[in-house]
C-alpha cells in the first residue's frame, strides 16, 4: 500500500486545491449577483475567466492522469469509498481533458458579460440586446459537446455534466409520459369552482418583517446561520462555497410575503444539503453533491412537502401574525389554501407545484432545439410564447415574463433545466420513504421539530456525497428506482384536498 499511497495523496491534495479555487470562483459569482457595482461586470468576467482557467489547468495536467492510473493499477485494488472516489475522479478527468483551457476561459468570460446584459434585458423587456450573447454561449456549448462526444445528440453531453447517467432520449421519454398526466391534474385544479388564490392574502408585508421572520425560521429547520447567510438578488440561488460557508439569496415582494418565504425554503433545502456534506471529504467526490437532480430533491422537499403542509402553516401561524399583524383577519387554514393555490402563472420560480413541471417541460423542449440548431435564437420568443400557450393556457405579455425570466441561459447552463423535474420526482419519493421510516414524523413536524427529518436526509443522502450515481442513491434511500408515481400521487391528492 505504501507504493500507491503517494499518488492517492497527491490526488487528495489536488482535489483540495481545486475545491478552494472553485469556492473562490463561487464567491466571485455570489458577489456579482448581490453587491457588484454596475460598471464592474467586465472586470469581474476577466477575474472569473482567470480563476476558471487556472482550475481547469490544474485539473487536466498529465500528472493527474498518471496518479489516477497508478491508483487504478494498484494491487490489491482499492475498494469502498476510495474506489468510488477514483471512479468519479477518472470520469471528471476524462471529461475535462477534452476541453482546452482557452475554451473554458472564453466561455466563462462570455458568461460573465452575458449575466449583466441579461439582467438589464429582463428589466427593460428587450430580448434583442441579450440575443447575441445567447448565440455566443450556445456556440461554446456546441463546441464543448462535440469535444466531450455523444452517441445521439449534443444535448447528451451537456446533460451529462449535470445529471450523469441520463440521456436526452430518456428524459424525452419520461417527460412525454409526464406531460399528459400533469396537464390533466392541472386542468382538474383549474376547473374547481372555488379555487383559492395567493391574491386572497394580498396586503402590505414590509420587507423588514419578512427578513425578521425568515431569520427566525432558518435555524429552526436546521440551517446554520453562523456558517451561512441570506442576501438579496434578482434570481434566488444558493452557493455552497465550502465547509461553513453557504450563501443563499432571495427576493422580496411587499404585497406577497410568500415570494420570499418559499424562495428561502427552496434555497434552504439546497443549503442544508451543502451544510450536510462531509466536511472531512472536502476536495473529494465524497464531499460533493451527487447531482443537480438530487440537490433539487432537497430544495423541493423542504419547499413543498414541509413548507406547504398543514403542519407548517398551523405551527408557524402565530409567528407569521406577529411578523405581519394584518394577517389576524385570516386563519391558518386560509393561509394554507393560499399557499397551495393552483393557478396559471408566468414565472417559474413563483409557480405552484402542480403547474411547476410544465414550466420545466417547456424549457427542456426549447433548449434541446436551441442546442441542436433546430430553433434559432431570434425565433425563441415566439416559440416560447406558442408552447407556453399550449402547456399553460396563457398568452405571454412580454419577454420579461417569458423567455428572459431565467438566469440559466446567461450562465451557459444548457442541460440544467431537466434536473428540476428529476428533483421533484426524487423529492416526493424521498418524502414517502421518510414518512415510512419515521412513524412519528407528523408529530415532530407539528411541534416544529425538524431534526428527525433532517437527520434522515443527512444519513440517506447527504453523507454519501457522490459515492453513488443519483439513481443508485435513490434506490438505496427508498428501496426502489426513481418512479414518477409518488410525485403524481401527491399532486393528485393535493387537488382533492383543495376541493374538499
């Protein structure tokens, strides 16, 4: 073992170096979305490109491949978690070495510039100003897909970066089965004679009161505010920069406190996962999230299964009334109804959970066409509006509420969107498994004791990092492969509850 311990130790050291560089790049990204002066975006793009280039160089130097080969050829062979690390490192190395440093830097620089242009374009409702940047990012995505290689279509190579083990065809097949079921459930909800609305609770909810309530909620569900923070951005997000540093953002609407409430619960789900990854494994795959779909399963579980439950609204209603005295004219049941209303809406991040996946199906269908070249960037707004009308029955009034609403394409995040629905499916399946494993879960949630649920997720998901592929991790945690039926059953039951 002495002869092979040195290359493995070198891999560990390099992994830690890359983790630190990744955290630095992440911090630059967080700052860009929260505090960066408007005129600084060009310089920030150069900084980010430099960091990305250095990291890519370190990840792809020939000695990394030599250290991997030495470990892989060792006798006796590594097993268990160490073997899993080597498998993941090999996959990452093979993928990274196909992309030249120059392309990584150019893509990072283009993304840094596109991000600020997108924010202005969305604010001004001016797609034409963002379109050239989208064209450039798509060209880089296609170049990288060609270099990575794929068996059927370039989107496969992009999807692999976010959800290893899935292909475009598998996603298409899954979504084709989901779409009619989701549309049927939504239509049943729309047809209810007295469907509640979030507008029923519309009022004046000062931002200061929202911030105070959220700061009291976060530690109660297990988020460590001494190892993280909550800020404001145009698009809510969470960045797990490393042990004891998790950055979340939300946005506020003083006429609807649920915008920030569910934005924070969602991002806190991501943050709890980041805070639950083994800190001793920093720099190794065992200290990283299994996939974006698994990450999303955590955020959607906390946002929807916990945050939209009867127990949540009943337990937190006194606190909400103290934060917002105008709520005294309502009951917690009315709050629950408003929080679970099913309504056609334009904005994905504010969509109810019954219609949410339809927003994702739309983006996936358009994104695959953009990457393949079947859909030209200049035709994107019209294609978006047409498909939105088909899936959600609304006429999109402008591009700010349409194809400009998400930040992902300005980041070059092609292949990302399907992970949201995969996360919804996994989150619902994990919820069912947790309820079966924790007979007293309902009682603990009613008393605002979230520790049993969080500990179950820590043991079942967080502690394993990337040791298992997402599908294998769900199989281990729930006893069966990923199955959309759990999620669909929950949605169907929700509509029944709303009609009662």
